[in-house]
């Protein structure tokens, strides 16, 4: 027995205690992965040494192996907290230097970029103004704070029932201010090119029956206070109450259910705004006049109210005007050998030749994990096991110290002879 074996054992046990202590210290670190110290025996390697008489020279630390098993996912309710469920790492950028992390606690900086606590940018696919994600390359993800532009109303969908038992109005001609000149009316708010609101009124007047026994209704429509006295078009129903034809103001047949109108807003927006009234699905039954569905395809400008991150990494913005928009998509990077990554500290890893190149893809694809928004992945440190390992490492240290003490006693015996 020599001092070298005991010293190497002390160093090994000390390394083991350091690794265990680091695990325990990071038991509450989001996304932390516990490590295990791996050791190898040491032998002298000389030609003269007989195989049968080799004596070991002690132990050495061979590697510190990380355990990338899944940590518990804990809900936080914070929109920018994201947990990875499965394989993969968040791709981060620090002024162009790319790193990887499992810590999904993010925040918005003053410029609207999604960053971690150290200021590293979260990488992903950007979305254009049309909400189409560009997967050609990853870029720092930014949440735009500008208003989304308004969309002009171009179509109004109205599915109604016009009472077949209504009588033809006797008061003539049509007058929007005189309810005796029409049978039914309804209205909907539309939007102009500036996002301003315009109330579109629609009036329905029962007419005569044609030679085939089909019932006609005239449709008058326009912006509030500017409804023309001439009909925008007509609808014709057969004797089963089904809409069988429509025509414009000139009497020309149109695509079934569609009647065009034009309005001229007065708030400085674009004039001669063309809107198609779509009455497809409208019926004429012997029951009360009423609306079954009324909708339009425009909206006002809106500000970002909040956003969410989906399981596939899609960042969806919710706006004050009730609209949603895709703002980008978080990506994940996977490696053939995660244990080959270089641990930089601060929950960051770096690619090495041992890890292999990053396989960047959207969450949920191939062998990439999915994301859980409003949650974080807790450390995978098992404190019970670590405390047991701590006791074992401490005894190993004490035992190696005892070998040195024994060698010292042997040396003292020799000196006293």
C-alpha cells in the first residue's frame, strides 16, 4: 500500500462530493439536469510489468455524466414560461453565439424580444404580416407591439327567414323611416379602410309572385342615414321556401344569394366601398321574420392583449379587436449525444464535436419533444437519492483517508527498527 492510491481515492471521493453537492444546490434550478461522477481504475503501463503482478495505482475521474431524464412539469400561469416535455433544448443566442438550454423561464426585453434572465435571445421561426411562418432559418423571436391594421369589410353574410305569410306593404314608395313600407329590417356593423365603424342597414319588402308562382322580395341596403330609395336587388323563393335566385339593382341575375352594394364612409376612409350581401341559406317559411346568422369579414385595428405558446411552439397573439395572429414559432434542437455538450453554467450548453450537430425542428416533430406553455420543467434532482449518495461518498473519503493513515503507521514501524 502506498500514499498514491490513498491520495487518488481522496481526490475521487472529493470529486464525487463536489458533484453531489452541485446536484443538491441546484435542486430548485429550473431545467437543471443532475450529474453523476464516473471513475476508472489506474494501472502502471510498462513492458516489464508482469500481468500477474500488476498493482493498481488508484482511481481517477473519467467523466461527469449528466442525466437528461425528464423533470416534473409545474404550472406557473406565466405566458412566457415554457416547459419541454421530451427531447430537445431551446436554442438561444448571445450576440450571435448560439447556446442551448432546458430552462424555459423567459421574459420580454424593452425591444419586444423574448429573452432569458441572462439576456440571451430565444430563437425560432419568424412569422410574416400574413401570419405565415418562415422556416428557412432561425432568428431571435420578437413579439411586435404595433397595432394590427384594420381590414375593410367586403362581405356580409346574412342567413334569415322571411315570413311567407307577411302581406305586401300597401304604403308606397319605400322609405327607411316608415316601417309601413317594408316587412322586416336588420343591421350589422361593418368596417371601412381606416377601421371606422359603419352601420349597414338592410330592409326587406315582400313583392309579387311571378308567372311560375315564385315569390319575390326586394332588398334595400346602405349605410345608416344613406339607404337609397331604390332596391339594391331582389331575392326569389320557390313554393318550398328555398332561395332559388338573386338579382342586382338592374335586374341582372347574380351568383345565388349575392347582392352587391356600395357605401361611402364620411371619416376620410376610402370611398365607393364595395360590399357583397350574401343571403345564401336564407329561407321563406311561414314563421316569424328573424336572423339565423349575421356576420361580416372586416375588423378594426387592434392592440396586442396577450399571447400564448402552443405545444408545437406556435406563438399566437390575441388582440383587442378579437383577432388572433401567429407571431412566430419556438424551435427545439436535439443532439445524438447530449452528454457530449459542454456545460457553460447558467443553464446553458454548447455544441461540441462529441455532441454532434444540432437537429433543429418544430416541437412535436420526429424525435423532438412538445412544449407546455405557462409551465416550467423542474430540476430532475432526486434529493433522497442524493443524500444517500452523499453519505456513501463521505464514507469513501473517510476510508481513503484511513489508507493513508495506515501507510503512515507502516512507515513509522520501519523507522523504529
